[in-house]
C-alpha cells in the first residue's frame, strides 16, 4: 500500500503532477499537451482513463493546456474554485457540464481516498490556489506560482512528506535577462513568481516542520538553471545545519522530462 507522486513536467512551458493511491489517481494541473501527458502516464503504467480528476490551481495556459482534450477524451472531472472555473471555461471554450466540479478554497473536499485541502496563493489570476493531498497518513503539497510567501502557504506546507515548491527564477538572471521591464516587474512582483532565494529561505524555515522530500518546481527557462536553483536552496538549508541527501532530499522537476516516481508507504 503506497501513495505515488510524479512530476510529469514542470516549468514555464507547462506543469502537471500525478498523485496515485491504491484506488484513485488524480492530476494537479494539466498544462502540458494531452499527448505529452498520455505518454508520461503510459510510461509509468497509468492509463489516462483511470484518472478520477484534474485539480486546477489557476487558469494560466501553462496549467490548463491539456485539460479540455483529456477531460473529453477520457471523461475526467475537472475541479476548480468558481472564479478559476469561469476563467478556465472562457479560455478553453468549455468543458462538458457533467465534468465540471467546484470547490471552495480553504475547505476540504474528497476524491475517493484523497482528502484534498485547497489553499490560497498570491498570483495574478482569477483565484489561484495550491493543494495539499492527504492519503493514508501521507501529505503531498503542491505550491507554485507564488508572488510572495504568505502565512497561509507556509502553514499549508508544514508537515508535508513531499513538498513541491516553486523556485522560478534567479533574481540576477531575471534583472539582467531578455524580459521587458514590464515582464520583469510582473515576475518579481507580489503576485508573480517565487525566486530561488525566497524558496530557499522558506524551505530552511520548514525544516523544523517535518520536511522530508523537496521538489523544486516551475523553473523559468530564461531566468534560472536547475543546478543554480538546487545549489541556492542547498545553501540556505546548510545554513540551518541540514545537508541535502542526508537530512532532507532535494530534487528539481524538469520541463521536458518526467520526474522520478516517489512512493510513500
């Protein structure tokens, strides 16, 4: 009996994560193409028709690109809060009514064996959120697209067996990179994305809250590097006396490669 987690792809070009239990399987976001998601799932022995739902953090394209096709092709329910669902339906051209599921951010809901808690995140979209998924004593939390760290997000991350946290950009790379001044301000603004430094500080704080497995996610292709995100975070962890690979495990989710499958017993 185990809970399995796998990052199917994560970054500026698309995001999707699988959580699989003994009986149920869900995706958090489906921002890759349907074909890509199908291929990644098949490679780890999951048939898309087995999915019991797709949870939506927010309506930006890199989080919903494959939702309409997957939902229609395999009759998969799509879960979002009402403002996000309205925006999603407008962007995708609609979903089948029977597959529209609404939740209220801050209130638990259930999909089979999963107890799911959506929590508010600061991002420039209709009503963004992250998710903590509980199953058989394990907790998996996905928290990306965060303009700044809030008490709500911190509390949601505490006690996670697996924490997927955004490390979107290196601030120097962003400021000296190709983005326009407007886009640079958006990314580093209070409703933009989390930097490597803030991610590292957050994770160092969470070390005392039972953190075991960290997955750095939603890296920018233009403003970050996997090794830079990893080394920056590890530096903050070391300052708190923790060594990556010994006291806590750190991985980096890739954009074009499926991540490893983590099993929580």
